[in-house]
């Protein structure tokens, strides 16, 4: 076979591949560029061949951390590294690239090869899913949280006091901010304070401010949180931890809409919406005589109860994707997901620290993960021990069959880049059965 015939055959093979493929010589000039690469970039092979690859792809990593250059320097192939390129029309497109060395028949390195697939559709679907299951910065597909989403705009538009109950780390402040951002007060301040973190003397001056000379170190007037929140919203976190004395002072603000700064002789009108939160059951504290009943009824005009993460495990997959996107931006990485084993361990865990703990676990994984997919070895040791990397233990830790079914279907569809026919084949079920399950599970 002549060299020309050999080249034509290689070109036919490359053009039959659904992924974009191009090769470069040792000077970084493109030597081949297949049809799929043209479809993704909008650049014809004749225009690309002979040009520097950075001038054709214009990827966000070309100048700082070229993946192909890393492979050429280290000899190590890279798989599924997600980057963004600029196509011929000037649009930013997400692609997943893999790189390898290009060698001749004698084994000498003559350049590099890069394959890439278009991730724009997958990225758009991911954004659409997150938008569908989000309200402000809150992400959930849990029926309990979705019910709250339904009424949140109506709660926000009113000016009533709201009590948010839920365990630590369940997102109480996020819901408080969402109420503020959806309200008519959204252009005014949102001021948060943790009432349980301060003793009475400090809490009073923090909330109401003080006048110069009110005490030894009070050399000038200081505005309190209620002053700073004028026209807006004040978020009183851990209100169940305040003393009986402070309960009386807060009751006056809610009843009379006025307060007095420490050392003041005149009252100040409070044009402030109050949202309170606690990780305790205030009704129980009232029955125990530890919380004033009249204050409880003042702040419990509208109550929102947030479930712990262990009771909304259908949200774990969404939250993992959300935090991966967040930490990719913070840590300048391109992690695309988690392995089946890691996902099973994350799903099986009970999360005593709730969403905040899941976030911390994933940031821990980002520090240890050396590739583009989080593996079970990247998880904290305590979580690995609790799950033993065995998905079967999930049922013993409060995961329902429905939740496991949802997760298995999601993972199969993710692995097959959204191809439901391929996912059904992998799961060992008929395609029509998969579509029925997707509909019945609300996916």
C-alpha cells in the first residue's frame, strides 16, 4: 500500500469516529483534524492543519496548563479533563478531552494526539436540572423541601415573622436569605447574628447598639444589628439559646416595634422583619419552662421545619454535582464526578452534620483527588470505615429501595452520557421499563 493510500485510509478511520480527534507534531502544529473535530469547533480541517493547536481550540487552559503539553512532558495520558474552548462562532463550549503520546513505528515520540467530546448539551442539561430543583441557592428534589419551595414566595411577600426549625447544617440561613431575596425588602440589608454565640451583655449591645458612656469602653455611639437592618431583615440564629432576660427584650421589639440602645433614654422604632431559627424544638423548651410562651407565639407566626439530610437522601446526588461545580471554581480543578463506589458510600452515610458535613467531605475529596473523578480512596477515613465501600450496607443505614433505585439509574445514565438505551442495557432492563421508572420516580 502506498503512503498516499495509507494516509487516505487513516483519514477515513478518523472521520468515522464520533469524537473529535487531532494530532500535533513536536512543534505543536496540527497534523490531522477529523470531521467530528470540525463539527464541534466549526473549523475545517484545511484551516486547522499546520496551525498551532492553541490558535484553533482557544481553550481556557492553553496558556496556563495545556493538557496535551502535560502529556508530552510527562508521558502520562490524561482522560476526560473538562475544559472550555471558543468555537468558530465565538461561543464558549465545554469539552471533555483525553490526550496521549503519538509514536512512530520504532517507538519514537513524534507528537501528541487529543480526542475530545462535546459536553455542551450535558452541561446545559445539568444547569436545567439544577434550575428545576432550585430556589435561590437551595437545591432539592425532596418532596418535603419542594413543598416549602411552593409556599416560600407567598411567605416572603408578607411581612410576618418566620421561625425556621432544623438541625445544624441543614441550611436554615439559606432559607432565611431566600425569604429576604424574594421579599419586598430585598433591596435593603439582610443582617444575621448567632444569638447562641454571645453572652447577654454582648448580645444586647450587638442587637440594639449603645450610646457613648453607657459603660467604661463605650467611647462613642455604636449601631446595633437592628439599626443596620432598618428597612430590611434581621436573622436571629439559634434563638433557642438566649437567656430569659434577653427573651423579654426581644418580646418588646416584636410587640411594640421599638427598642432602646444600651445607655439610651429614648426608644428607636424598628422597621425590621424578623426571621428566627433554632436547632431545638422550642415547643419542648416552652413546656420545660426554658422559653417564654408569649415570645414563642410571637416568632411562630409562620414555621418552616427543615428535615435532616438523612431524611432527604434523594438530594445527595444533586448536592454532590452542585458542590463539585463550586469547588472546581474555587480550587481551579476539572473534576467531573464520583465513582460508583464513592457514590454508594456517600449515599449510605447518615450525615449527622447534614449538608454542611457533605460540603466539607467533598472539599476534603478535592484536596486528595489527583484525577478527574473522586474515588472512594479520596473519602475521609471515617466515612470509608462506616460504609466499608459496600453499597449493600446502605439499606442498613436508612436508605430506601426507591432511593437506591434512583441513584443506580442516575449513575447508569451518567456513565452513558445521557444515552437511556445504553443505560437500560447496562441495568439489564428493557428501554420501555427504564422510561416507566423515570416517570414514576419523577426523574
